[in-house]
């Protein structure tokens, strides 16, 4: 008798959950491909509509956003759906470029490999430059982020984006934290590959790490925090 009480029939479960038996059995059947794509389209449009910045999301960013709500699908599926419904945006290049790659400068390896986590402060620092439009021109801000807790540990601002801006941000962070010997990760822009910037890193025994060319996700964490 005790064993029977722990066994529920489909009919009993449906009565408790206030659903029909036919509806329950329909839920067990695989969703047709067309219906699956329609549901995925709804989710994609929801993501794009969450914020005005999301209107520029490409396939990779949409895939990342879908994974964050536990929806697994393929790149090709998302691409086809977005293309069919005119949701793909052309990549807009900045006319002057926030940071240009210095092809002649020696490049450092990508030591971070998208592993932005750190077990202690001052192990991994991430940096970038962002442009802020102002009424009287443009302001450039370089910030240094600690991968341990996402804290901005140093920054500098100027009306240009030359190497001195990045050097100042790094030095400010080192002074604020009294830190040295960290892994310093950035993109391959000329301010970070300059001889002067490398000298600044060397004085603090910092190890330089750089993302791959055209691979924005190598710098994903700092990119989100500098939006």
C-alpha cells in the first residue's frame, strides 16, 4: 500500500496540475522545425528589443545572449533566421578607429585565452580605450579592470588616444594598488604595442597579453564594462 501511494498515474498528475491528458502527451512530441524556428525568432527579437544597443548585435552576440538564458542552438540556425527576417546588420567601422593595430610592432601572445577569472587581486588586469562624444569634441578614456572582482583600479582621460593615455591609466592603477607582476591584457592597438608602453610594463614586472586580431570576444569582459 505504501508503495502504491508513491506511484502517480498520468491521469492523477494531470488532475493535480490542472492540465488535460491530451495536452500532456502533445508536450512529449518533438516540436516541428518550423515551430522551433518561430520560437527562436521570438527570443532573438526579445534580446534585440531589450536595449537600443542590442540592435547592433550580430550572430555571435545573439548566440551568447541565448546561451545565457539556457537556449542552445547553432550559429548557422541563428544566421539563417536573422538573415530571413532582415535582422543582420552591416558592420560599421569607425572612420578613424578607436585603436588601430600596429602591424610593425612585436605582438605578445594571448595568455588570458578568454579566462578572465582570477583567484586573487592584481593577478589579471584588463584594459581598453573608449571614446566619449562631448559638446566641444571627444574625450578618450582608458581604464584598467581587475579580473578578480571587476573593479576599475585605474583610469586616465585625455582629448587624444596616444600611448601616454594608456601609460597613465596603467601607472595610476599600479600606484593605487601598489601592485606589480600582473598579467596585463589588451587589444593590439598601437598605444599598447608602443615601446614606451612596454617599458612601463617592464618597470612593474608586468607580463603583456594581447587578444587575436579581429577577435572581440578575447576582450569580452572589459568591453562590456566600458560600454
